[in-house]
C-alpha cells in the first residue's frame, strides 16, 4: 500500500504500532493511547487560525479527556514557515496559551521525503479526493479506540463538528 502520494512503504496496522518523539525528545509508543479516541493534528504556532482552533482543542481536551479523548499535537513547519521555532519554543508557546495542554510531539514533516511514518500510515488509511498529501496546517485525523483512523478533516472544519461521532464511542 502506498501513502502520501509517494512510494513510501506503509508500516503498521494501527497507530499503536508507531513510536514517536515527544516535544522533550523522549521516545513514546502510541500504544500508550490504546482504548482512547485520538485526534491527531499537525500544528503551527504562527498560523492565523491558531487562536480559535487552540481554544477549541483546549476546551474539548479539558472536557472529554476523562472520557478517553486525547489530542496529539505534531508541530510542522512545512506550510508557510508557520512553525519556525525549536521544540522548546513550541512547548513554551503552547503552554502559555493552554496551560493544561494536550500531549505535544517533536516537529515533523507530514509530506515528502522526510515524512513521519505515522503520517504515511494515516494518509494511506484516510486519503483525500485530490490526493493524500496534507494541504495545510491543522489537518486532523480522528482515530477510534482500536487505533484505526476513521475520518480526516481539513483545517477549516470546527472541532465540535466531528470529534464525537458515534462510531468512536462518544
């Protein structure tokens, strides 16, 4: 199976098969999120829509975290250079805007030759009509409690429109 519009091999059967680095550079197995509904989003601190989407993520995360909902934020500087800072700067900015912030991970590429394997997997399972590449910041993948991507949403779709679909346990 191919993903991301490239010839990259898709590895893994669920998000639980992937290991990523958190914002502090420590390895994290996504199996830590087994049994949870997960929203995976590529972030950018300098994006114009950041404040509105940040508030929704903070609000939703705070409200539904106790019911098994997680937001996993992956900073990415591939779109308009809107995430130029270091991982430490990204973390400080996020915590200043949402003190009880959701888990943040190290900056990654979501497209291209250096694309993170997790994104190759996500895009192979939830492509788009015009190709599977991520088009801009704040693309979102909704993952069910079995670690399977069940939906993909563009940057402009509000969080309350999709987060609690019945097929993911909310």
